C-alpha cells in the first residue's frame, strides 16, 4: 500500500450542527482511511461532548483547536495557523465557508501547499443582510478565486451559478451535492412516541417541525406566522387544534426574546416547543409528521434530505436546490410568504396519516436513489486523488526520459457520481 494522501480540513467552528459541519463529519466518517489521512483545524472551538467536533474526534481524526474569538484574527493568529499547517504537512488543504476559504487558503499557499480546495455552501451574501465581515470576505474571495484555490466545490447548482455570476472563477468550479445517511436517518416509530412523551403532548398529536439555527436567512418569523394561520380559523384557514410546532437549532430556545414575541403574537404559546440545539437529530426528525423550511436563502439544505430520509414529507421554500431535493414528494412555495407555507402544510395535513406515510416513503426512496452519501464521498476522494496525481506529474523531471517513461500517464478524472446534474464526463486537473 502506497503513502496515504493527507487532507487537512479547515473550518470556522465545530460547536454547532450546521450544514458545513455535518457535511464534513459525514465525509470524514466514510472516507477510505487506507487511502486518505484526515486532520481538522477549527479556528474557534471544537465544542464539548456531543457536538460535531466531539464526534469527529471519536472517529480518530485529530482536531486542532485555535480558540480564536470572532474579532481576534490578527498576526499571532495567522502565525499559529501557519505553524499548525506546517506541522501537519498536508498534501491538500480543504477549506469550508468564506472565512476559512480566504484566510486558510492564503496561509496554506504561503506555507507551500498548492492544492487548496474551497467549499461554498450557500448563495452569495447580500449587502445589508449578511454580517459586514462576511460580505467583505466574500468580496475578497471573489477576487482571489482565480489564484488561490485549485478547485471550488459548490454543494448546489444554484449556489454555483450565482457565485459565477458574482465573479467567482467559473473554470475552478466543481458541483458535489450533499448526500444523506439513510442508515442514520430512517423512519422510527419509537421516536414518534418518545418525543411526544418528552414534549408532554398527546400520542396522536401532529408535529410540524422547523430545524434551523436562529438567523435572518432562516426566516423563523415566516414559519411562526404560518403556524399562527393554520392553527386558528380565519384568512381562509380552518383551525387545527391537534397540531404542535417544534423548533430546534442554535439560538432557538425560550431565552430568545425576539422569537418569543413572534410566538406570543399568534396567541398559541402552549403549542410551540423551543428545544434549542439538539444532539439527537435522527430521533427528533423521525418524530415529525411534517418538516418545514422557511428560509429565504439556502444552497442544498441537509435538514430537508434528512427529514425525507426519515420518511417525513416536507413543505419548503423555493430557495437553493430545495425544489430539486423535494421533487413531487412535498410542497414548494415562494419564500417570505406565510400564507403559502401554511397552505402547503395544510395540504400535507389533509391527506391524513396514511397519505403522509405513503408520501414519506416516496420521499425516502427519492433521496436514497438520487443523493446517496456514498456517491458524495467517492466524488471528494476522486477530486483529492486527481489533484495529487496531476501535481506529481507536473513535479516530475521532464528532462529525464526514463522518468517520463516511468511516470503515470495524465488522465482525465471521471466523476463517480450518479447524482443528477453531475456529469459523468471528464475534468482535467489544472491550476
């Protein structure tokens, strides 16, 4: 067996349960460890027991925590990052999200690591809506995209198209959609009962859930207002007294005064359950009757595919690749429209338990067929191997005829994916 390829992943934080963190964990969990050695640098914190950082360490993957605060990125921090990269001596640096893309990409190149892969996991931020630092780092990334990364991975077709339109290098782009772990996220009748017991609601209560951190892009206000519409008569809706609303994610807890005020306005406080950040997401997701997504901006949201994998039909907003994920197994409505989202949820309630079970089975079959996690891992492995191979060939002494004969032939990289929209054609590695 030859030397393993060392891939160093750089991410902002592992204390949450966001899409990037989940995608990184899934990749590290299922990669071929005989071919690839993985390490992780986290700029802030790796988290405590039960967080993604903790789960990654339990895989046996080293996690290096720099412990930076939000505004603490100075010269010493960059030196600490550079020292860690040099100590690891990676073959490839894979960065996740804008700040690690730009900061990690620059430092990695200064440390002599040429194969740098960026990872874009959202639609481009809009000025005035995103944090000012995020917006300006995005602008800097646009300028550097033609020189720092070898490749730029996007997890959704829309995110790729929008970043190219915003000025990111089109020739560097690679589409690798998220995949879903159908073994971990699956229907679970026991979860339905245990979660209802935990919430203190009737065993036959209907649960409509929103899994999302508290952020403007997730638009919790629209979900809360849609819940208010379908839970009481008026505005064309007939009151449903058997429906409860479950919200979980970072910042989604009773201490969130803004969220509490929105809920108070509905007059249905006792029907809302704010659970905060959870570490039992497969169980919680499988307990739902309907999963909702009210976001105004997404790329390829994991929570939608995870709910579908649990056999739960979804009502989602038409952002990112949500419509592509759901297909004809749920409702897709315009963003920022509480009445439309409420109507989509009402339709799923109206078909009854048997109808939702049938639709949920189709949803699970769809994600298992179109978005298998194994295909995603294979695409990343193929990308890593192709970059190392092309670099080795460029570094080989071209004047030595014997070396030329012995060197492997430059070949195109065939994408092993079966995902729709990902061509089975070829892509030659290049700067």
